[in-house]
């Protein structure tokens, strides 16, 4: 099967959409025991891969997205549009659906 998407960098979100990749949960405990895949919990943390330019406001000027590529964010447990690129799973959210920005 041929696909146009060769990497996440070739995907440019439109308007106020944000492309994120969910953080992967640990598959092994600190003592070295492997956790079965069905028991691995999905984390609500993600890294922003790309953002759209924003949406025009009532004055016609562009309101940029709040987050930028490289930011760590908190995402809702459900929602987003899944995008699969080379066996990697990404999610597209609206800027307003992002719950919080995680600062270190």
C-alpha cells in the first residue's frame, strides 16, 4: 500500500489544529518485570509535533495557536483524530482541546 505521508514532518495541520504524539508508557517495571501490552495504560501526556498557523479573528488578524512544536501538553483521554504514519500513531486536536501545557 502506498501512502503520501512518509513522515510526520510532511503533515502540516491547518487552521488551529495541533499534531501530537502521545507519550509511551513504560513496558517494564523498575525491577525489570515486563508489563503485558493489554495492561499498559495510555498516558495523557503528549509532545507537539506540528501546529497550524491559527484562525482569523473578527478583525481579520490571525490568532496563532497557543502551543508550538516541541511543547509537552496534557491531552484529553478521548477525542482527537488518529493519524498513522510508518507504524507510529499521532493525534490531531483542535488547539482548544489541549488541556494544559506542561512546563518543566
